[in-house]
C-alpha cells in the first residue's frame, strides 16, 4: 500500500502541513501528507482572511520562497486591503478576505498537482523511534509507515476540548474529532507539553441581517495582491464587509452567561491569545468601554454565511444569541453555528533547533500551532521551513535558516526557539527590530534567490524578481542622474505646499521630500517617458519610490544589522559547558543550558541573559573585542 520508505511524512494538512508538504515534495522528496480529513485541507478554522499587520509580510515571504499560501490567497480573495497605508512602507500590510470553501479547494487542487506527493486520510497515533531517530509513524488502525523524517503539524487537535458555556466535549475543531496518542508518546520520549486555548465567533445567516444599519467597509480602490508571480491576478470585483458595534445592553446580556462560562468558572485554565480576546474577556478587561467594534465579513462569493469578527466567545449558545440580537442590524439574526473555545496541547518551542527539528529526536520536526503559535500565516511559514529542512535532512545537507534581518520568518522562528512562549504567539511588526528592511514590497529581493539556490523557487519566479530588481535600480539611477530646472519643478512643489527650489538639481532631491510622491514626479515629462519607454510595472515603480524616500532609514538599519550579525558569526559549540563561567548569573546559566544557543547573538536574545552575561561569555571564548564593532550595550 505504501512504498518501502518515504523521505518525508507530514502529519496534518492545516496551513503548516500543507506548506510543509508542498516544500518537501517540490524539492524532490518522496512525501506523504497524512491527515484526519482530506476534505479539510488548509481549512481556515477561524477568520476567513489571510494577511494583516506583520502577517501580510509573512505571506509575501512564503510566496517569495516558492510556497503556495500567497497564490491560493490571491486566487480565492473576495476583498483586498493594504493596511497601514498612511504610515511608512515598513508598516504596509496586505490583507485579503477569503472565500473559505474555495481556499481549501484551491489548496487541495494545488497539492494534487504537486509531484512526489501522496495523500492518506488517517489519524497518526504514534511515532516509530529507533535510537533517538524517528523512522516513521503508526496510525490509529495500526498501520506503520516508514520515512526518513516526520513533520508534526497537529494544530489545535492534540487532546483538543471544545467549550460552549458549561458544555464541553473532545474535538480538534467544530465537527472534527481530537487527535489522541501523540502527546502521550512525545511525553514518553522526554518532551514537555503545555495547554493553550483559543476561540472563534458565531457564524450567521446574512439573509437575516439588516446591512442598512451597519457601516460599509469596502476594499481598496486599487487592490494589490500577495504573489510576486505574474500569473495571479488583482481583484476587479470585491465583496463588501460591514461594521457594527456592541452596546452596554449587549454587555449586560453577555454578563448573564459569565457564571456558566468556562473562562470564568475555572473550566478553562490555559492561556489564550492576548491580542485576540473573546468578547467576554474584552468586557471584563475594558470595563470602562461601552462598545466594541464588530466586523461582519462574508465567508465567500456565493454563500450567505457571515463571520462576526470581534465576537469570539465560549459563552453558552443561548447567551450568544440573545446578546447578538441587540446589535444594530442583528435584530432578526439566525445562527449557522455558535462560537466556541478550544483547549489543546502544545510543545514549548525551545525544544527545537532553528531548523524546527527537535533537539531530542533526530529527523522529527514540529511546525505550526503545535509550537504555541496562533494564526494561519505563522503556521504556514513554519510549515514551509520545516518542509524544506526535513527534505535537506533526508539528503544529509545543512539546514536552511533565515536571520532576523532577512525575514519575519527568521524573527518568528528565532523568537520561538530562543524565548519560548507561554501564550499563543502571533507576529507583530514590533517584534522585528529591522522592520524597515523586512517590508512586504521587497520579500522577493530578500528571499527568492536563496530559495532558487535551494531548488524551490522556480526559474519564472527568479526571472520576475531579477527584472523588478533591474528596473527599479535603473529607475533610481535615473532619478540620481537626471536634472530638473526650477521652472519645471516649482509649480509641482508649490501645488504640494513644499518650498520652491532656486537652482537646477537632480530629481532625487525633491523626490526625497516626504510629501512629494511618484504621482507628483510623473508630472515631469522625462519621468513619465522613462516609465513608458521601459515598460515599468507598478511593482518596480513602487519599489523605486520606497527606496528613494526611505534610503536613509534603510541604510541605517542595514548598518545596525550588519554590526549585530558579527555576533551571529560567533558560534557556540553544542557541547559548551556553561558551568565553567563562574560569573554568569544563575538565571542565565539555567536559560543557556536549556536553550543551547548556537551563536552569541542568539544567546543575547534569551530573556534573562543580560549584556553582562554576554560579556562573560565573549571573554571566555577569547573573542578579541578589538576586531568586533560590538553594539554599545556589549562594549566594556
Ligand atoms: P490546523 O490548521 O489546526 O491543522 C491541523 C491539521 O492536522 C488538521 O488538518 C488536522 O486534521 C490534522 N491532524 C491533527 N492531528 C492529526 C493526527 N494525529 N493525524 C493526522 N492528522 C492530524 N488563529 C488566529 O490567528 N486568531 C484566532 O482568533 C484564531 N482562533 C481560532 C479559533 C479556533 C476555534 C480554532 C480551532 C483555531 C483558531 N485560530 C486562530 C488558529 C488557527 O486556526 C491556527 O493558528 C492555524 O490553523 C494553525 O495551523 P496548523 O497548520 O498549525 O494547524
């Protein structure tokens, strides 16, 4: 039934598993994707949306590396918004509202068209481990399947318990059973697990809503897209979303359910996502607020089902219903499904290496919600990296990792394995110290050639990136080398209430002014001619504008990153004995022993390891300070 041995087995076909399988198979590994329900590939368990602040950057990075999430998101989008467009480009974050059912179907279609990939529907109940090395999996029917490596991406399914009011039952997601056996097996192997929780709002029948009482939320006038590939298209038609508000009446009704609420009666004790709280947590935490926003989002092109973003809850269904009826536009609401909360097992990610391979069992990789993260994008990114590294492990090649100044994916994985997490981890722009470098517009410049060298990103992708790079470089050079006279420039500057110039100067200078845009510059004939003659597309034009206007910030951040990267180059041997360092603080000693950082830079990011501890470490390692330009905090 199965070949003698696979190169990679991916357990679970959520966002992590689907990207892992795509990456491993596209790299040439004979891969098996085994999951509990093949109808629900890359199912959006919660919000039908991809991207958003910092998450949109991650989707573009996955795409630049040759993953599928960006392509599927573009092909199944019903609305597009570039969030934070009023701020600097480091903050611009693409987000789409998705057609939930088509998203899953499109993923399955793409995976079925991926070479080297087999599918099987079953629950994996255990692992086959020999001499601390994984050699396959065991299913709940007792089938044993052999492989060189295994990627676990079990999401919210491990011993999952669903809560609605005072009722609770086993489940991995509404309508799907929980996964049992794996946690117990991993504990026996010496892993440590924890519990987390998350929740989802009710879905309702759009035919029962009065949208005239809500505020319309249209998509962008000029929608963009995620994938750098030319084959995906921008939306020409979009669906409307809506906004409404809760009120004090709604809050009072919800409070009636608190007594039976698993959140407040002790039935749920695990930690939930701080930045995505349930409506009951919001009422409790922000008692002074007399209303909260609710976003009413369609679930697809052809369905009447709506997702009530902002009303995530585990209160009993009668309370959910009574309270929602008091929201403007919801007076006659009919439910499709009530909201619920789910508790599940996760594994502290400090038990992993940067490749996402476990430190305890060779060839075993973890990716996604199992590592304590929350969100499709975070899961997909880890899946892609685990899939790449499982392939490389099977081929006995060095792991592929990304640094913090190269990608949000690098920040995500480094944060997880260095700091661990006690609450569901989601990405924010503030987690990235080099966010001016890690923009959504340049993920292809940062990552595509690395992926092409691995054999993952296609030639088409590489050529598209190279063309954009050349076009934007030439266009920037044009601004540096072309002069403009005051008589041509000043009317444009005056129109923008920007001070006029007195003499002819290069175009680069006025363009660098904060309030002068490409649209303004295009009023100069030579600029517009350059665009037309060189057939520049939006991406190259936008790239040029960003690089001209933010070059100062970009160069400064690059410089800082290069300085810190010198610490990245100082490797710590795996067997390093920290107890030799008598001046280390006790906390640092414990943390360094537990995390086993591979570089001094990683050691410096462990919470509880102070600059002083790093100095002790550097001195012991006989690193001469003279050849290092250390960041000020490390200089002695
Ligand atoms: P999942 O998408 O959970 O996929 C796991 C896959 O593994 C499934 O296909 C499952 O069938 C399979 N599987 C599990 N165990 C086995 C096994 N033993 N054998 C074979 N297959 C197995 N994210 C947010 O960002 N914000 C939110 O507010 C939010 N709310 C959520 C609310 C709920 C109720 C749920 C369930 C999830 C929520 N999420 C939220 C989380 C989001 O769904 C996940 O972060 C994301 O889906 C994780 O992707 P994953 O691939 O790790 O796991």
